[in-house]
C-alpha cells in the first residue's frame, strides 16, 4: 500500500539487531521439542522491528470522528492494515474493553458505532484505576502508567 508523502507514517522502526531483543517467535527448548508441539502456531508474515504505538495513539485521538475518514487516513500511512484491527473490533462479538498490545502495554478497545463514528468500548476506563500484574514492569494504559501499585493476590 502506498503511503501518503505529506504525513508521517503511523509506525516506527525498532532496532532488531540489539542483543536480547525479543521478536515474538515461539522457541522451544530441547526437551520440549521432543515431547511437545508448539502451543501456538508461528505467525506468517510477522514484521519484526515495527512499533505501532503511533497508530494506536492516532486511533484514540480520532474517537468520535467519522470512521471512513479515519480508516482511509490510517490505511494510507501504514505498510499493512492489519494492526488497525488489533484495536478496532470488526463485530460486536470482537469488542474488548482493554486490548493488550505488548508485554505491558494496554490500549482502549475501539469499535465503529451504528452512526459510523469511531468509539471506545469502555470510555470510563482510565490508567489511574488500573493495577499492574507484576512489580517489575511499567504497565501503561493508552500511554499512561497505571495509577495503582502492584499488590500481592
């Protein structure tokens, strides 16, 4: 897909040559290779080194606007339209209040209302009300750190 020349792309390139960078590939140790099949399939066509945070922030900034215009602009500024559908539900059954897009990054789930506008699934959710799952990571919701501290169950 051709990107428009006048606006910045809605993705960032990430350094994939640095030691220790995880690429999302499934790897089994030598014991698991003999006894098990992978629990999830390897994803075909996965683009390593692409961060879609700019896309997610763009979509959140367009809540309340016409979906056709938002989709058209987003699609023109991406390599592939698939990441759009990570946040935007295609059907009522696909709607999620919160979408996890990384190890500790969460974003509001979005959907297209009957009026044709982009809307949040749960507009009342904020980062200040959320609690992280572990004490070691900085968890974020829509780019803001969670407001509540980690607590043991």
